[in-house]
């Protein structure tokens, strides 16, 4: 039996990003690309298997916290 790793595909803002190193974790890849896309410092990712590859879509969470205004 032969085991092959699925190709990783990283997507941010609809653009594909190259896998800088298959040995890196997804978090390390986000950190790597945060030099070019600083908003990745406050991001998460969604993982999906598509077309014999694993797609990681980076989603910015900055500014997504619900803001509650208190009345006095």
C-alpha cells in the first residue's frame, strides 16, 4: 500500500497562496504570510477537502466581535 499526502491549498481573500513548506503547520503558514497580510495575525481558518487536496481558507476575525453598548 502506498500512502500519499494530500496537496495543501491556502486561500486568503479569494487568492491562492503557495505552500511555503509542507512541514509547517497551518498556524505557521498564517504567521509566514502575516508579513505580507498583517490581518492574518488576527485570523482563523476553515479546512475542507476538495479535489484531492486540503483547502485552508484564512478568515480575518478582526472587528468581528459583537459590540454591546451599555445604557447608563
